[in-house]
C-alpha cells in the first residue's frame, strides 16, 4: 500500500448562512458554526465581516462526535 504524500489533508468547517444583518457593521454575512473553547463545544452565530458574536449556545460535549449512549 502506498501513500500519496503530495495530497494535503484539508478539514473544511461548514458555516451555515443565517438571514439578517450585523447590528455592529450592518453586513449580511451571519454564519452559525461549532467552536471549541475552555468551556467545551458551543454553537455560535457570528458576523463574518467584523466577527461580532451574536449568540453562543452549549453544544454536545464531544462536538461532532456522537456516542451511542447519547442516543439512548
């Protein structure tokens, strides 16, 4: 088995567009996406122009990883 070392692995984070305007800069570039910080995983709503945080809600404890026990 050979590895293709010329092809870089790229992770892409999908940022879901949200309708509305930023209250700070007026841009129509609001996106919702997961982030991890010292408090764990959160879903945030941020302006992509000025990076103002409009919402920050706790998300699942392991972020994108879902355990079978969490589904019970």
